[in-house]
């Protein structure tokens, strides 16, 4: 598939996901805290990496999405979800949801980088040649 078509297809997919979300009249944005995460002992230098984070105790909301940003020498992780009171999301409200979310870390050069998680939690990303490019959390 040519590059232009791939971008167009991704744009359509993003619009479809956005249209499936709640509207602002019945939903509230929330930023779930992280309960646990997988982070390799070392991450491969010069390429994006994928880690997984688990919600601390999420509410009955849309599936959280992860966004990472490199700001002032630190990788900032933000989780976003929407809590809707219109019944469009169904789940057992007596459960503490601990859904797993995949986060794509930016390509980083070798070195040690702070990883800032929701709730002001901080971990250290060690970026080295020969490091891993992904990790997975065990099932709960």
C-alpha cells in the first residue's frame, strides 16, 4: 500500500474511533492512574518501543488510550478515557477495572530518561544498544 493511502486509511480509522466516543454533553474526560507497568531493564536505542500499563482502579469508562510525549528530557505518559452517564458503556460498576493499555515510547538515543506516569509516579528508562523494543504485562 503506498504511503499516502496508508496515511488516509489511518486518518479514517482515527475518525471512526473518535466518532464512537461519547459527546461532551454526556461524558467527562478522566485520566486514570497507573497501577503497574512493564518496562524492560533496557530499551533499544534509536527506535520506538511499546510498553504496557495497567490502570490502578478505573471507572466504568471508555477503553483508556495512551499518549506519550518527550518534554524537557522526560517521557510523559498520559492516559485518557471518558466516563459517560448515558449508558453507552456497559460494565459491572462494582468491579475495580484494571485494563491494560499499550503505550508507544518515542525513539530515544542511548542514556537514562525519566518516565513520568499519571499520579506523579516516575520510573527510569535505560536506553542501550541491544535493549528490548517491547514488553507485556501478565494477565491479572
